[in-house]
């Protein structure tokens, strides 16, 4: 039967109100968003003249709410409001997993029985109160109170208490869902931040640049401020990265970060003994934090300090400054995770730098320290590492000067690494010793071939020897070229014409009893003989074009320049290179224009 249009709407039955509250509770982003619906549903219960609610933590009340008439809005107060009507005290904080508790009281003048909203309920005309206190979350409690216009039967009180528990269960479930959603969102944000931080840290092989990237990324994503200290060779901490949301504070921290013993001495030892992130909030008042904020500004409310430790080594500390007091345990774990990743990145860059130094030192020992001075020749040499892995390459070269001749040789051992370095040393020093003793170039290569086979080498070696003998008429030099599978040299004459010489010979370390025969080339004044390894010709552009096609023009341009010819040629190949990771060695001998 349809109601007349002017009939008073039927108030919803309790189950309808509960269902509506539950649907709302499962969609809102904050439990306070359903406050209006909660108090209106409670105020419609029989004999209820007012419905009140309060939320509190260990620090005291958060807010107080009241609905005292059906057609009035829900009123809210906070403790800082001048007209705050609540009492000074709140019930104790309810344990997290405790069930809601209920009670009723009919003493209208006993605030201890009527709760924080007692005066509001009495003002609304209540003579009896029903209370339900429950835990919304950890350290977060709430209470609901119904003010009754008259005393009711025990059965009616029991029903009211049961309905308050239903509402409490809805609010608790809603708050748990909201908190879990927030935790999930924070986890996703933390994971995304850590992933981005890892990418940024992996983008540089410079330790201090890595830390500056961390600081810039962490502010304000993690905290309002960040300081990073590294342990120096003297064992003392020194700041290497500082960031803050306030530019003036960042400038202050940058100047003052070295001056606080708390950060650079005492705290350092405590952090590393603890082995994890330390949180300083209320305890901070016992420490000197004046250096962490400029005069006249507010000090940080909390500070976390994490050790930077990786592979059993202590590297420094990562410090964050916060404007809020509360720092969650999950946040501390994220900070510690970030510190671990940063420490690993720093340790990796440090080990990389050490390895680079060791490889460079070893590579220097495989090459001559300097080229000799020859009166009628301009000699130049250059070497470039093409492999970012920093394994020692197999390219080598040297110059041997005898009274009647000048011997140039260049070679390449297949592969990289320790074994390649060992055979590089063997090849270079064997050839140098033989040529110093006056052994001919073909015989020298044959003996090196035998030595490599005797050592059981699994790597082949290429080499090229050029023995330069001055011509008796003083018009230049005679070059005797002997090759063992090595790229043929180029000759640039004084007019700029470039030609390739192709002496033939088998690879070294492959065939026993191999013999090598010379090819004679005339070098006039102004001519340049260019020896190189295949890393020069095999450097490739982004389109896959090899530098071999550009080499004649590059030799024409650079080989005639005294002193820097080899360096300029290697630099031209490096600028061209987009692909290819082989090392490059170049050795150039140019006959001077005038004797």
C-alpha cells in the first residue's frame, strides 16, 4: 500500500541503518567521513535524546562530537577550540585487539560514569547514559554514548548496548580496512622509491655522486632533510651529501655538518654497534641538535641515523631529519633498506675504482714507460682501453734502439684478463730481448712462436715488427716489415698519399716451426709509418660502419703531426666509436723533413 504524499517518512529500521553504515564504511577513505550517518542512526533509536562520540590516543582527546536533535547538524570540537566542552580526562587507551565494552549509568552528575561528553548529554536533557568503548587501531581508541530521556528497562539497555557494539564493529572494521589500504599504498610508494633509488645509484660509478643522488631523491620523498657521512682514511666521518626542503636550512647544514660531534663521533660508534637504524625523537632533547637547524627555526622533531655497511665494511652513516614526531617501524625498515642499498652501491663503486687503479698499474707494466729519442725520427704511441669491464687487454708495443737500426713492434694477444696479461708480458719481453740482442725480426717471431707453444698457450698472438735502417745517402730509412697475422701498417707519404703494406705470416702460438719473411718498404723524408692493432679498425659507429673506412683519411690528417700523431688518431677512433669494446694501440714513426 502506497503512503500518501504528505505522510511522515517512516524512520529506517535498525537493520536498514546497519546495512547502510556497513556499505558506507567499506568505501570511505577516512572513518570520520561516516560520522553524520553514525550519529543520525543512533539518535533515531528509542528514547535517545542525544548521541555523542569521542576519539583519543595516549596524548589525550582528538575530537568530540554530538548530535542532540534529529534536524540539527552534527557538531564537532577539538581540544584546541576555545569552546571545547569535554572533560579533562578520557578513558584509558583500549588494547588493540580488545573487544568493545559497554555499560550504562543513571547518575547524571557523575562525569566519571558519563564520559568526556557528560556535560553535553546532560545539556541535551539526558537522565541516563549508555556507553561503548572500543579500539579503532593501535593506540587509537573511541567511544560512543547514548543520552536517554528517561530510565529504561534492563532489556532495553541490553538492546542499546548491543546496537552500540554493532556500530563499534563497523567503525573498527572500516578503520582497519582504511589503515591496511594506507599501509599498502605506503608499501607501494616505498617499493617504488627504493626501485628508483637503486636505478639512480647504479647510474654512476662515482661514490660521492651516488650519495648526492640518494640525498636529492630522498628529500622530500622520505624526510625533510638528509645528511650522508662517509668514513675517511683517518677513520673520521666527513659529510659528502646534504639536502633539505628549505634552501636556507640546506645551506646551514652544508656549512655546519662537520661541527656536531654527536653526528660525527659518539653517534657513529653507537649506530655501528647497534647495526641498524636508530630513531631519536623524545630522546633528542638529551643531545646537541642545534647544528641541525638555523637559529630561530624549529629543530627537527625526529632523526633517524642508519649505518652504511656492506660486505663487512663500515662506510659511513645516513641521517634523516623529520618534522613529525611519529616514525613508523615500517618506515625505519625502509630507511635501513635504503642505507643497505646505498652502502652496497658505494662499496661497488669503491671496489671498481680500486680495480681500475690495479688494472691501469698492470697495464702500464705491459707497455713501455716512454719512447726513446731518435735523432731522425718523430716517434709517438697511444693506448686506449675499449672494455668497460676493466679486464687487462692484450695489446702491446715497444721500440728498441740499436746503434745501426731502430726496431718497432706491435702485437695483440687474443682475449682479456689475467691469462691474456701473462702472455702479453711474455710476448713483449721476448721480442724486446731478442731484438736487443740483434736477432733478425723473422727469427725473433719464430722463437716467440716456439715459446708460446712450449707454454701450452690456448690463445693466439698477432705481431708486426718493423726494423728501420737509415739509408746511406741520408734521404730516409729502409723499413723491413715482418708480420705474424697482424694488420698491415699504413704509410703516409709527404704528399699526403696513404697506402697499405701487407706483409704475410702465420699467427703465433698455433703452428710449430712457422717461418716469417720480411717485406722491404722505403720511407722518404716526411713519410710516416703507422702500426696499429685491430681495435682501431674495428671501432664501429651506431650504424655498424667500421672505422676502417675512415682510417686513410684520419691517417692523412693526423699522422704528419709531430708528437701527438698517435694520440690524435686514437682520439678520432674513440669519438667515432659507438660499438666495439676492443683495446686500441697505435705506434707511429715519422721521418723528419730535414736531418
